[in-house]
C-alpha cells in the first residue's frame, strides 16, 4: 500500500526543490509507519501533459497507512504541502501489482 | 531508468482493463530490455485530479531504454496504445532516487 504524490511543473523549480527537499521531505520522514520513499524526477514527456516529480511513499499495510494518515506528523506535513504545492499536487492511495517478466 | 505511463479515468474501465491487460501488456512484455513492470491501481484521491492506473517500466540503463524505444516491438505496442488510450495517457521518462528512511 502506498501514497502517491504527483507534482505538476512548478513556476519556479529551484524554489520548489528547496521547499520540497529542504522542508517537506524531512517532515514526511517523521511520519510513523513509512517504510520507503521513492522519488521520481521526470526528464522527458513523450505523450500527454508532462509532470515534474512523483513521490511514492510505502507503508506496510492499509492499517499502518491509516494510522499514518491520522498522525500529527502527517497533519504537519500536509499543512506544509499546502503552503508551497497547492494547485500543483495530486495525492492518491495506490496498490501495486508486479508483472512477471520473461527471462531474456 | 524507467518509462512511466499514467492513465486518466477511462469512460469504460472494464473495456479499458480488457485492452490493457489482455492486449497491451503482453505486447509491452515483448519489448527488449524491459527488466520489470510495476502496475499501480489508484484507489482513492485525496487532493487534485485523480488518475486510474500507472505503469512503471524499468530498463537497466538509458542505453537499453534507447534501444527499446526504437525497437519494432515498442512501435507495435505504441500503435496499440493509441488505439485504446489516446487522450488518456501521459508517457514520460523518469529517474528514481530513494530516500533513506530512519529505522523505526
């Protein structure tokens, strides 16, 4: 179970990165039950409307994520998110399935 | 290095899933150099415009991805994609960085 944040291209990427990596990520890292965070920087758009950044935040299970979502640490991180990424961010719950690849 | 496809909510999810899992994914699995595919189903949107599905397709390195992008297998998969997901899909290149989590 994961929480996925997708960020549109910010008007000022340098200011965004400073807020995101300097303040937001350290606040998110205090959220209880977070087991892994994977950040994706998008480098090129081939089709559709390009995005800037994605964060995938993993929790052990739905129960752990529920606890995390209600924690004061998440409330603080959420307030901070609104202060610099309102209108840029899409936040969703997601569930993964891996496609077995044929050996090559 | 990965190729990321994001899909908006399709008008007919059942028809979309049939095309996607029944035809498109098997075509993508023939693309040379693909090492792993992770599919994410989005279950709930907390902020912003919700999406339906995400596919993360991993390649060993940028060179392998370049070869894959120019392969006839990718051309076939791309044509198929246009046949059922035009207007729904955003396709981007992305690079990952993992955030080290404090032990809990």
